[in-house]
């Protein structure tokens, strides 16, 4: 894919396939969570919503691995109590967003990055079933992942050191 194709592509599945080896586990997880937020009204069971919230916190600071493990299984149980396929699909996306390997356990489903990418794909599929949301969905992918053809500009050290590293602390908290 070229940069022009990246900017003009209107199919989120193609963009995500391109990002498979370029995106980080964190960004794939955040994307999966953002997709779940887009169908929040379908996540009627508190366990599904809680899984997304915990997954967002985990992606941001990497803490709470045991909590991720627990909410993943709680949300899995919630799927079967839901009334229709649309609700169950959204709940599965929530479960996928909170997928996490317990330390010392190797998943047959691949590395954490591969599992996070798969969670992003699954959540994307739930969101793009509504064709009217595709352009919003593509914009969401681009917002989270940025342009992979351009490297971010580095700030001069004088800016980073301003007011006792305030810029660095702000950036790290995002």
C-alpha cells in the first residue's frame, strides 16, 4: 500500500490488514475498545462494558493483568445471556478487547500483538455491519494509528525540558 492508497482507502478491513505488522498491541487494543464504544448501546450487560473499561485502562498504563484475565472471563459468560446476534457480536468484541495472556501461559492463538490485531478485526466487523458507519470507522482507524508513512516529528529537548518536563509528562499521560 502506498501513502496515496492509505489516504484514499475507504475499507477499514484493508487498512487493518496493512497495519497488522505495523501497529502496536496497545493501539490495536485501543482501537478495539473504541469500536466497542461506538456500539455501546448494544453492550447491555455490565460485564461487557466493564471489560472494555478495564481494557482501556490496561492499554494506557499496562497495569492490572490479573484484572484483565478476570473481566475477560466474566464478559465471556455474559455473551450467552444476550437476546440477539447483534448484542452477542458486540459482547464478543468486548471480550476480545480484554483478551490477555496470563503470565506463564502461552496462547495457541498467537502472540499478544496477533491477538490484539484479531480483537481489532473482530470489533471492526461488528461496527462495519452498518454500512453508513464505514467512513467514521476509517477515520477512527486513521486517528488511532496515524499515518504509517510519516514519522512523528521529534520535539527539541528544550521544549521537552520546559517546566520540569511538563510536556513529557503530559504526553506520557495520554
